C-alpha cells in the first residue's frame, strides 16, 4: 500500500520518516520553495537527542550527576536566609535520584530491546 503524507513540515516529515523506517512506501507532499528544496537536496532527519549511551554507563552517570546536584542544592541552602542544610533533605534527594536513575535504566533497556527486534 502506498501512503501519501500531505504536508512536509515538522510533523509530516517525521511521520513520513517513521513510516519509511517501518518499510512503508511513502510519498511526502510539499509546496512552494520547500518543495523545490526537498526535490534538490532531499530530506534528512536527525534526532536532537541521542540515546546511544550504553546501559552500563548511563546508570552510574545519572546517579553521580543527580547526587552531585542534590548535595550542591543543600550546600546552597545553607547560604539562603531562613533555609538550612539538613541530612534528611539529602536523603530525600538521593531517593529521588535513585528512582530517576532506575526509570532512565528502564527506558534505555526498552529502547535497546526495541532496536534488537528490528
């Protein structure tokens, strides 16, 4: 089946790229100067964020950066009038970092598993 994507803007171009990546026969419709540019240069879509960081590096990196941010936040609070630097707050920040890093690990695992299926 052939698919026509009407509109070669951000959404249409990304939709067409996803359809092509899944093996579909896609035609992208554009008008005016944008159509001339596409006809001359083609269309290249690059991800803004890359998730090619190996799992064995992503988890420790997330833990380290999150912990450093939590400690610096508590140190900064020691210099703010009416605020205090408390160990309990550092523990709460550390628990949040651990949950966030675990969530990152889960997301990266699912992405890599999806790539392996292709």
